[in-house]
């Protein structure tokens, strides 16, 4: 029997980061070494030896970035901004590069979003599903492009509205 994978969210990422930090400082040498190795994925620790990493001032923000990278995101900030964009049941158009996605969007319309190291174009129905108003005039101001918006103030306005909907 296959177990369905639990959906990953910001709260789960924070829990995993806390566990990672505790593992880093635990008395079990094997567990601590495994945690140290995981921090090597961060640019600031990538050139350090395994013995040097625990001597650094490792903070929660570092552990959060490790969790994000391990889940395919560039950073914790990217994870926070993108993880809630994925909801099942919609057939979005996926692209490996921004340029491919933008070209498709120019020909077929839709809303352009990032997810991990890829991009997708979605419909107005999907936008409503994830908590956006697809008819908000700010979408036109940002050229329906969440990744590289033409108007950063319009993007911030959309983001604030979306956050306020998420917190209701």
C-alpha cells in the first residue's frame, strides 16, 4: 500500500529546521555529524571542513535555508513565497526557464509564477483557488508576471492582499 506524501508547508519547514539545529548540537556524534554535512549546501559553509562548520555562529536562518534547499528551493524566502502556490487539481503549464514561460504567456496569456527552480503559467480559476483576485487591476500593472513584475508597488499590493486572505 502506498502512503500519500504529507504536503510540505512553512510550518513543517520550521519544525524541520528546529530539529536540524538540535541535531547539530546534540551529544550523539553520528547525529551531529549528519547535521553538519547538511549545512555544507549553504554557500557560506561550503568551503569549510566538517570540523569547522560547528564552530560557526549557526542560526535558525541557516537551518531554514538548508531545509529550503533540500526541498528544491533557492532559499527560505523563496520557499515561503512559493510553497502555497501549489494546489492539486489544476493543469498548469510548466517550464524549465523563465524565458520559455514568458514566451508561452505572450502567446497564450495566463499568470506567470515561480516554483522551486521552474516556472508555470496558470489560469484565473487557479488564482482564485490559491487566494488571489484574478480581476485585480494590479495584475495588469505587473504584466501578469509574479517573477519579474513591471511595477513593484503593484506587486507589493497584490502580495499584501494575498497575505491578508491567507491569514483569515
